């Protein structure tokens, strides 16, 4: 039997709540906040970010060529 996740209750400024709500189009607000906290406390290593940026550039170039 798995233990339930701990509960964290916080007050946030209205602007943050609006941003969280807007980001929660395909998931719930809790998942949006969990994803944001996870990326903050477990950031992707910079070399991996660079690799992902280069791969994205290649994909964007290929898409541009397909449109022409």
C-alpha cells in the first residue's frame, strides 16, 4: 500500500494563481505546481539543455523547409 503524498497549503498572489490556472489546461493545478517545483529543485543539467536547444533548432529548420 502506497502512502499518500503530503499536503502543502500556501497562499499565493492572485497573479500566480491566474498563471497556475492558465497552465492547468490539460492537468490539475496540483500537477502544475508539482511540475514547477520539481523543475526548480531538480533542474535539467545545462549540457542537456544545450543539446535539447540544438535538437529543437534542427526540428524548427526542418519544419520551415517543409512549409516552403
